């Protein structure tokens, strides 16, 4: 094995001289180097270039390897990786590419009948909604199991197997890799379910679940304060608020409790109209999303509805992780689960990613030969 001293000499002297000559960049003596160990099923970020092609660009005061993507270690042997930066003179930065986000739209006019057509009646009960809202306001997240009527859920699963659906790969690989459905190619049952997710009735139902102002009929914080004031005028005194309601932090200290956003695009343009954006995604081996610098962070309600994930093991990956910006500690994990609706409220300091789906997921083909992954309907709602 090459000693660390020999390795340092090769990088800091021989390789640096060669690299400087090839790139025509005068490199500084200082080098930043780190070493990582990757074991079985670990995920490795590497450069998207052909083998034996070293592509380098000068960025700021360092030379960086661009266009990263994720791959998986399949060998049982431990893999060591050395990475780092050779520093050089600053250069002018090119303008950062700004991706077009998913189109946001206000609700479409559908009355409450669409809810009774699709949703488990348990969740349409007023007392159940009040209980859900109480739990959500405490935890900023909730998982609603058996959310759809059984026959409707089976209808969705059958439609998702349709060969007529056109799936497009979503990239770039240094940010994400999964497949999204082209809505025009969807069977009618899937189109109708997307209409449900965009419907006025569901916006109001989500308001009842979360306490967020996603519909003009939903009470706002100002309305609640006014009601408390009226009660105080009537009785001559008011009860003090519990300590939990006086802070933005929930009891578990993980995610922020719902409140009126201040800096979302809708609030800035003065419209204040609740909107949503979403897509139908397919997840299989090798798919993932990454946290990145240009990831938009704002006050929002995430909705995830899962299909086709029976016998899905968390060891396969595919779960959604929420982390605080600049921190490694995980705040919340949402695992795929059949016929489950996950709701998560996040603030501008919270980021999310979908864990790389590793090759262990292929073992699931033994039980489900025609099912290589699962699907989710991923929507985001903004006040």
C-alpha cells in the first residue's frame, strides 16, 4: 500500500505540476483534501464525465469538479475516496442557471362532492378534522392512513400500471433523478385524482387539517384573535394562552408551527391567493433527490400520497428526509406507505431530499415481479 507521505507527495507536487500545466492555471501550494470511506450500499457522489476524461473549471478561488451525480457501492469491499480542491486565482463567475419551478396555480372549482367520492369518510368527520388539526399544530406533520376509499385506491394502482403513461426523466443529476408523468398521457382516473388534489374542496379540507389559510372560508389568525377578544368582552376577562401557543417552535422542537408567511412570492406580490404545484412521480432503483444551494426554501405545506409501496423496506431508500439548513441532524423522515397521505409544514430554514434507492430494492421483485418501485403524488401548497 502506498504510504500517506508518498500519496501526499504525488498529489501536492507531481500531480499539481501536471494539472497546472494542463489547465494553464497557476495553482497555489495550499490544497484542501479529505478522505471518505464507502461501504456496501453507500452512496457516492461522482463526476458526470466519461472515464479517463478529467474536466476542470475554475470557480472563485478554487478548481472544482462540476456536474456531480450519485452512484452506489455494490462491492462488499470497503472503498476509499480522496477528494479536495486545488486553489488558484479568482475568475469571473458565470451567471447561475435558474431552473423554472413547477407551475403554481390556484384551486380549481369543485365542491365538496368530490371529497365524498374519493376520501375515506373518517377524515370528513368534523370531530376527526379537529383532532387532526390539534395534532398537526403541535407536530407540524401528520400521516393519514387509509386516506382514500379502498376501491378508489385500487383504481389508482391499476391505472398507474398502464403502458400508455409517458414518463420523463427529471434532472439534472447533480440535483435529482426520478421520473415524472406527462399529465396528458394519464388515464382518466389519474387525471381525476389530480383534479381532486387541485380542487377548491381539498384546499378547504387541508385548511381544516392544518389550520393554514388555504381557503378564504378558513379562519385566519386575525379571525381567531377577534373571536378571543369577543369572548373576553362578553365574560369580562380572558384566559391566558397556554405557553405552547406563545412560541413558534412546536413541542418537539423540530419544525416550525404553521403561521402566516411573510416572504413567499404570493405574499410579496400582494395577491395572497393560495396556490399549489405538484406532479406524479415514479421511483425505482437509482433514483434520488439532493439538497443543493439553489433549492427554494419558503413557508409551505408538503403533501405526499403514496401508491404501490406494499412490502417497501426503509432500507431500500426512497424515503423523504427533512433537515435544517446548514445542519446534518434529521428533523423528520417520511417513509412510503400504501394509501397514506403525509402532510408536512416547513419553513425557510428547512430543506428536504429523497434518499437514494439502492439495489436492495430489487429483492422486492421476488414478491412483485412487475413492480420495480413505487409512485407518489407530490404537491406543495402555499398560503
